[in-house]
C-alpha cells in the first residue's frame, strides 16, 4: 500500500487534464483498476486511519483519537496469522497522543521525522520567523522553520526518506512471501514544501513572502496568492508522483506484478480555493474533499487499464488485505473485500456514508450527495464514546470529564462499556444548512437542488446506515431524524 495524505483526485492525470506533471500516476492507471467513485468515510487524518485498520466508520462515535482496546486492527490480525506487516511513514500524527496506538499494531515500523510542525529538532534560541504569509500558531510555525533547515537536499526531505526506507524493505524482502508493506507519506498535505526541481515545473509570477501553508478558512487571498498556492501544491504532487515511480520501478524490476497486491490511496482531498475555501474540515465536504483517488492492482484477476464505477470507501481497504492473505474478516468490519469489484466492477454498496465528528452527516448513492445539517444552531446533543480519551496532541483535560457516564456496550465494542463524554465538534454545519447536489449533472456542486422525493430517499438510506453502524441515539436527534423502528 502506498498511501498519501490530502491527495486531490480531481487534479491527477488519470482523472482530469489539469496540467499537473504526474506521469507515474498515469503509468499506474494503465497497470491497475482506477476507481471513479471511491469516497472517504471519516475525516480527517487519524479517523481515516482508524477506518483503515477497523473497516468501520469512526465519525459517528468519536472524533480524533487512538485505536480503542476493542478495535479490530487489520495489520495486527495479519501479524497474528503469520504475515509480517511493516509501516514506513513520516506522518507525524502517529507519534502524538491521539495516534500513538496505530503504528504499534504492525510487526515492525520505521518513523521519519520532520513534517509540518513535528517537534523534531530542538532550537532554544529566540529568533523571528522569516517573512511569511503562513498563518499558524507561532510555536508550530517556528518548529516548521527549524525542521526545514535540516532538509536542504531533496534526499533529506521526509517524503524522500520514507520512500527510500520503503524501497530498502522491498529490495530486502522481494523474494520472501507473506508480507505487507505500507509506505505512507504526509505529503501532499500542507505545508506545500517541495524540492526545487518540482517547483521549477510550475513557473509563475509571484513576488511575495513565503506562502505555502494556507489557513483553514474562507479564501481571502489575492488571485496571485491563490495561484501561487495552487502551484506549490502541484509541485508537491509531482514530487509524490516521482516517488511513486520508484515503487513502480521495483514492481517491474522484481516482477512483483505476478503475485503482489498494490493499493495506492489517500485519506481525503483538499480545497485549493474551490467553493471559496482553503483546506478540508470547516466547510461542507464537497467532492474535492470526499471523492478520493484509488488504484488497485490485483494479480489474481490481472485487470489493468480499467475503470471501476462501484461505490467504495476507506472502510473497504482492510477487508481486501485480509482476504488476500486468507485471513478471516471479523464480523465487526463493515467494509467488504474488493476482489470481485476489481475483477468485474461488482457493486459492494448502494450508498456511502461519510463525515466528521459533529459535522454534516453525508450520504451519496453516486448520483446525489445529501448533506444533513443539525436541527438546531447548538449542534447538540453530541457525545464522544471512548476508552482512550485523547485529542490530537493531548489527553482530555480534567474538566472535560464533567458529567461523564458509563455507556453500555455498543454492538462492536466486544461487550466493553465506554465513557460517554460531552463532545466538541470540529465545525458547526448548521451555518451551511442541509444541502443536496446532483453530482452527475453538477459535478462542481455549484447549484444545490430541492427535491422532496430524492431527499426522502436519501434520508431513509442515511437512517438505515446509521442504525447498521449502531449510531448513538443522539446523533439522530442532532440532525433531526426519527429513530428507525428497529432501534426504538
């Protein structure tokens, strides 16, 4: 598995002609099945990775957090069945409080430091940051500038090191059986810090301060600044493409196409000014964020250069890996194996549910996307259900436990009760309202529609999927849906 972060489907050559230099993604598409209707499940980084491990949605019960004691973990299940699983990553959220249980589920792992504001190199001196338009918390911004001092050469950059370690694993183990390698890079996540040779691919007029880290906010930049950010992102995608090419070269060199499954994926997309926004978490999850790239080569069916229209999600990535190694898929996993989908575009679901904790609850059937907003401006009630109470970078504060109660087990918690803690939403979707889009006839989602019959159909499917996932009753109340009869 080669996994990127914040990789935009709509900018890749296999999906669109946008002028981005990415010949290896084109090469990959000729040697794999390209999925046109792959969707996220839970946003953002670690919620998506929990789905990658567990094969079930995260966002209905939990925000950002570690794996739970009751979670099924795909790499751990493989390891327990004699498969050596190895993670190589520069995704620094793995070694923060909110992600620290994930990498330990692999048989072995290698961590590459320095992305974004990773607290890596120490510099206690007082200094002013260089002139920049990057609008981040001062200590995070300072740490990023400190880290960049140690990345003067392309080979020193975290993405390059990550792929070099992945390449070393393949060269050492290509003649062995029963292994899973996950090469995972934080790029092209912001800041869009790419090697100079990739930035040279996108000459443009810009004569301002450093600006490669857009805010999570509405877009208020000048056209020149917006264009500059888009080119910086494009350069980083081209760097990702070059490193992907290293993996494809090894697949060729060692004839790994004969017996090695290859998955290339991402956790979500990113807004680069579309819909008037930067980034990914504060706004409705338009297709630029939710409809993600996915490529799969399966040596059993040997389907290459084909497109797949089946509706798939991140929860559908753990089951194919278990299936490939003939490991039983746990009952609590709600994703499905994509073996027959790769082979013949066999459908696996009629609707896909997706969202972020406390945000819109979204659903698509491939033609329509329905975004259900909270019924009240308070965006309540909302609770976290966890035995691992941590946020991204810190445990829950003592005051957050006020009013905590013990929740009886859910269907998937293996008879474990959980803490029920008052939740803090990432955003308030009530400000945007409920939205319905026809993404076949309005792929840019510029004109929301009103159609009572379609909305009723989507609401019925949403309620059914939420019930199937044992969604807390207050999630129905929060978005103004009656409880399905079977849960009353």
